[in-house]
């Protein structure tokens, strides 16, 4: 009889009760569950964001099942930052926070403390400093490192800094056969799998600290950071596969290992995120400015603004609280790119405007648009063989005689 690896057992268990939007989501959910049992071995703990456009899309069921399987689960609804700080400090084993109704939390006016925990707690050793008034005015440091699952309606208010640190699973409503889960009947099996995961993690914890997986170049730096722990889980699973009873005709090499499945899932979900990613206003502005510039080397601020206001699909005609964007707002959005208006000569007069050359570095780095402005190299050569009224110069690699 074949003895399955614990990750395969968890994979089968969650699939019985959770309707996943894709196979890739199921793979990464299992890997994320396993990583919580090894969280102290990693240089990061990716956040898991379970989002959906509507209610009844399976988020609550996924939370119920996850709670049975992860290390030291703490389920919460719209928690206060103080409660999270306290639990991280108090627990000897890092808690795994399972936070429901995350959309409601993001609707609060002040969420900076929560964002600090999610962002700083992405990596071990990070702390957040807060002022305490209990024993006079003192500054206290709070630990923040802990796995976090966030579930809720996708209201487009999740900050980019959180999304960058999260494995995002976008749930869909199940239109197939209903997957029935009854705690009295199925919970014990999940708790038994949690114990097995803990035993496996304890057996491989020393190895996990030594593994440095080769990350795909297709993933950017932040994506590599957040997926690396899951890649380590895949490597450990493949290294600790149990011996199975197979026949000589069985092609075991045709069965993908956990590392391959996790790699493929990470690449697939990253591509989905890029396709659904909403551009911020700064990126939209760069793209629109490129269209308006055309082949021009310089443009008046008034002309650039007029062109922006005419683009119906962009926000510039109502950007300033229902009114069109003005020169001040334009300059503010461009300032982080080191692009600023200056006085430029246009024909016989001068006006405020922008140089194309100032945009080209930002266009290249953030839009992938190559530079068009060519730099003319002028090389002065001592005119020993020329008439006193002549000068030889080099223009784009060719010598020319310039009459003085």
C-alpha cells in the first residue's frame, strides 16, 4: 500500500471541502499551511489574501479548514492592532492569524498600525515602536513576525504594500456539486493532519534553514521573497518522500514533485496578478504624457494639461476634487520621478513646460519604453591644419567643417 506524504494528505483533505478557483491556488494554499509550522526557519512569511468579489464564495469554509491545519491558529474578525501585538509577544509559538472581514478593516479611517504589523511582520526580527504612557512616557518595541491570512470582500482598498507581500487567491462562487463539511464529522481528521504536519516540520527544521532555492527570473524581487519559503517547503517535501510500492512499469519521473508544482503555481498566480493589477495614478500619468508628447522634444505645461484633460478614460478631467488637474497637481505627481517644470523657450517667447529628456528615464524604467532622444557628441579638435576661420567638429561620429 502506498504511504502518501503529509502534503499530499493535506492536499486531498482540503480539496474535499474547498472549491478553489484553480489548481494553482490549491497547491499554494497547502504549501502556505505547511510553512506556518516552519515559520521560524524562514527569512519571510508571505501573507495569504483570500479575496472574492461577492459573499458566499467559500472564504469562510477555507478559514474553517485552515484553522484545523496551521500552527497555533488564532481566528479574529477585524482585530485591533493592540491585540495582535499582545498575542505575538505572549505566545511562545508564533501564532497564525486568520483574520476575517478584512474589507471592513480597510474601510477604517486609521489603519496605519495594522499596516505596520502586516508589512514589518513579513520578515523576522522586525519590530514596531510605540509610545506607552503607563509608566511615564516611554517607547516600547513590539514584535511583529507572524503568519497572517486575510479574508474578505475585495473592495480595492488593500494597499499595494500588502498585496506585494501576499499570495493572493481570488475565490469564486461554486456552481458545481456542494462540498459538504461537518465539524463533528470531519474536524478530527484535520486536527490529526495538523499533528502530522508538526511532526514532519520538526524532523526537517534543521534542513529548512540550510536550503536556498533557485528562484525563477520571471518573479520580481518581492515575489521571490514571498514565494521562497513555499519553494523551501516543496524541496523539503520532495526530499522526505516516503518509499512507495510501485511496479517496474510505473514512470515515477512523470509525477511532478511538490517543488515543480509550487513553482508552476507561483508563476501562474503572479501572471494573474499582473494582468489584474490596477495602475496607480503616477503610472497612468507617465503613459498618458508619453502619448501627448508624441515626437516633441519640449511641451508647454498648458498643452500637456490640455491633452491630459481630453483623455476620457483617465482621471485628469476630474482629478482635483471634481475639477481638472492643474499645474500644481501635475508637478506633485511627477516629483517622485525627479521630473519638474522649467522655463523653456518656445518660438520667440518663453513659458513653463517640460523637457522630453526628463521623462525618458521614467518611461524606460516603469513603462519599458526605450529612449528616443539622441545625444550629439561634439569633440573639439585643435584646428592646426584648418583656416583660422574654420573648426572641425565630430557630429554623431562624422567629421564636419564648421565655418566661423
